[in-house]
C-alpha cells in the first residue's frame, strides 16, 4: 500500500471479494448484499471487469480478444477499474451506500502482477493511480486450490482460465501473501467450507463495519 492509498470511503462502506475462478465469490457477494438490504442499507452489487456499460465492452475485449499481450491486459483491467470507480463506486459511496464488488484491484496485482509476471508493485501502482487511491475497507479472500476451482467451472474457458496451473498457483500465492501482509483489510476463508458457514463468517466481519458507517451517518 502506498501513502496515496486510502482504506476509508467518505460515507459508505466498500467491500471486495477476491479469489480464484470457481471459488464462489459471486454467491457470497450476493448473500452479503441480501443480508445488508435486510438491515435497511442501500447496496450496490457490482463486479470487475464489466461493472459498467463501457466495462462490458472492455470485459469482452480482455477475456475473449485476440493477441492481448500482458501489458495491454493490465491496462484494460485498469481502464475498466478507473471508469467503474469514477462512474459507479465513488458516487455510491458518497451517497452512503454499501458497495460490494466481485473482484477489485487485488485481482490485477495477483493475476497481472504475479500470474503474468509484470511485477506486483508496478501493477499495484498502476491500479491505485487508476482509482485515485481508493481501497476497500474489507477484502474477503475465498481461498481455493486452483485445480479444485477449475473443476467447479462450467462453459468454455476464457483467456485467463486457459492460462495454466502454474499461472493460477502463482496467483493464489499472491492473494495469500497480500492478505497476510495486511490482515486489517483482509478476511481469508477456506472456500471449500459450506456456503452458509462462509456467509456467516463474512457477516461477522462486516457487521461492525456497517454499524460504524451507520453511526457516522446518524442512521439508527
Ligand atoms: P470473473 O468475472 O471473476 O470471472 P467469471 O467469468 O468466472 O465470473 O473474472 C474474469 C477473469 O478476469 C478472471 O479469470 C480473473 C481475471 N481478472 C484479472 O486477471 N485481473 C483483474 O484485474 C480482474 C478484475 C480480473
């Protein structure tokens, strides 16, 4: 993390889910969103790449485009993220919403920085620049052996899913290393645990954070 990075958002709460393909991020993001809505909070459930209209085009280019080299790939993800944060995430946080995103900047550091070998620090700097330093208050890592993750996938594999076991092993190690270095921001969960157990563990960690934002807003 650099000095420019900020873990706090103006009024709302920013939470990201990270992990390998097939780890169950979108299920957990949805369950968290449902729970928070039940508490009366505005929730914006989103994802990267592809959380905006432009992002859908960028997602298609990066996942299915031809001849996308590693630096181009990193820049497309960063572009998607810059637009996502400027047009959707920051405005939602400024209104006091809880934003739950299925993947964020740590995916770029792990996949492009370590998986593609572009260098974690450089890719982190690029991503932080793209979002003007915005970091989640909490990042949930659903940790899973990539071989087990692959077995859970359905449909034709995209460019990233085709990148091979060594690539996915490096990516997993990068996520775990980042989480160990910053336990205040990260919650690491074994993605093989039952869905409801995982949802409960996420709620236990999010509960106090969401209560604190409600207090600072004067919401009961
Ligand atoms: P995702 O939408 O999570 O996959 P799925 O199609 O299974 O829902 O992400 C698509 C792929 O993009 C995934 O393999 C991880 C990769 N990715 C990166 O390599 N870097 C990034 O910065 C992001 C956000 C995703």
